[in-house]
C-alpha cells in the first residue's frame, strides 16, 4: 500500500533551488502563493528524477505463434561506449532492466542527446509483429476537449520517465531482451519499447489512476 502523506515523520527539507518554482507566473495573491509553496515543500518527495513504480498494475501482452528469434546487435561506436555503459548501470540500479538468459534478442539503439548523455532504445520492430493488438481505445480527442468547457483552472502532471513506471508482467519480459557487447544480456522490465505503449499508458491513467479526478 502507498504510505499516506500524513504518516511521513521526516520534516520537509527546502528545495535545492527554490528559484525553479515559478509561482510568480501564477495569478495568485501573496497568501495563496505562500500556501502553494508550503504545500510543495511538504510533498517534495514526489518531485524527483528517478521514476517511481506502479505497485498494483503490470502489463501482459499476448503473442502470436512464432519461433524464438535473435537479431544481430547494432554496432556501438567506441566513443559512445562509456556513456552507454553508464546508462545501462543506471537502468540496472533503477530497476528499469534486469539481467536475462532469454532465447530472444532485439537490437539496442543508442541515441546521443544534446547534453552529451545517451538514450537507450530497443528496436522492437520484430517484437511488435508478434504482439497481438489490444482492443483498448483512447477516448476521442474532441470528447476530451469538451470536458474542458467552462473551466477556468487547469493542471497537468509531468511523470518522470512515465513509461518506466509501468512494469511488464514477468511472463513477457523475456521478449524484450537485448545483447550488449556480445556478452551481457538484459531484459526491459518496463514497456516503453512497444507500439502498444500509448494506449497502455492512457488506459492505466484513466482506469487505474486519474479517473476519480
């Protein structure tokens, strides 16, 4: 069970950089701004770079009949290998991937980001061809926008690496395996590599999370 905020014993600490909280851009009076800032301080444990984990939901996709496959890994430039290895170690520590002995292997794609770090992606095109499509559908966009009619205040939630917060069922993680450096094999615990991801994420938010809001 999630621990209620009221049960937290440790007093809140100041934010590392209070200037990043742009409350001056919000049409609030001084009293309301102070109240908002106090609320953010009391709940700052939810503002973090490390993604959380949905504890009550894991996703299991269905597979068409097929033969196990191994696709040859893409070469990783030597200049990127230190950054790739750091990212793999971080993903292991965060529980995004796990070591694997799967009979499957998908190519890993490395993408250089503007800050010099590396984003790791799985080329899941082969895997996506054997996954049966889901019947869950997102609400039409005009239906969603219609709910905003006559509303004055809007809020949004930006989940840190939101796709990493939805775990895959243990029975299907073997299909997300990849090989790095010809030796170590890993499987993704989360499903940000699959074409079903957007519908899964929206379904989780609507059915399991935010519908009461």
